[in-house]
C-alpha cells in the first residue's frame, strides 16, 4: 500500500476509529518498528514497517466487517471493562477484531452495530451525522399527552436542551406506560434523562432501529452480518 498516516493505518486495521487512534498515539500506546511514536501525522510504510498497539502487532484486514447485534441487558459496549463485566464482544465468535459503533448502557438492550471499518465508525459517531435512533421505553406511571409533547419539542437535560424527537404512545397498562421514541442525538443516557426530566423513571429500554436498520428477527444475544443495502444506507448521506 505504501506510505500512510499512522492514525489512518490503525483505523484501517480495525483497531479503533481514527479519533481514538490519535489518542492511542498521544498516550504512547503505539510503536513503529519497536519505537514508541507519539507524533500525530507520522507516516508509515505499510509494506515494511511493523506497527504495534499495546505491544500487539497489527495488520490491515482485507475484509471489512459490518455486524448488527441484539445486545441483551447486562453487557457493556466497551471492548474491555475495568470491572470485568461481560462485554458485547463475548457474544460474537469471529476471528477478526471489531468494535462497537457508539454505545448502549449496561441496562439497555437492543440494536448495536459493530465493525472494523474505522472510517465509517468515525463518521457515524460524529455529531453532524443525524441518524434517528428509535427506542421502546417502559416507564413508571401514566405518561400524559403534555409530557409526550414536551419530549417531542425538546426538554432541558442537565446543561443542554434536547433536539426535537418523535414520540408515540404504545399503551398504558396498570401503573406503567410504554412509548416509542426516536432521537437524532446520542448523548450519554439521553433517553433515560429525557424521561426523567418529565417525571418518569425508565423500567426497560430497548433500541429497535438505527435509521433503516432494524432488529428484525434477532433474539437477545444473537447477531448477523449487515445486508448490502444496510451498509449502503450507513455509507450514504441518509438522515434516518
């Protein structure tokens, strides 16, 4: 392949997004031919140089992989967990190194995408890429039309106001309500915080779609490769 910027090469090898690769370099986790490199923009000869991350040599994967997983509750979406909790990678038995695009909370289930395409992962996690993420939420209490309208128009959460969202009531049952909510942002624990802001504690939260990509018939803990049209959607300029 010839010369390539070090952070770009790390992303192409499926180790991380390019932004995360820059952090790895700055933190001294990357070596080229046994020498620690901390300068961004360093070029490597991908045919000759030996690049290692955390002392593990890496090489470019010829096969880009795109997977959708039905994440069960009780799994973290980090590659490694400091508390030794189960990670989503424990559910996927392939030899290639992949990592999640974005996150789902430990107690949230549903659709999660994983890939070794660092450039695509970086693009999808960028704030300007507004792909609607749709969730089903079961909450305590009877959720009113007023609360639903507040969610639709945006609510104040900590130091920001959420963007308008799509919300519809699915049903009321006893002292619980179930809604479907679609957001274009993806801040930490955003749906839970939004519902808390209108006075409803979340009992259950499941992501059912990312734009045109849906869970389909996946069962909790199972996964499948994305179809060509799903990959095309992610690589296009769609907004959900």
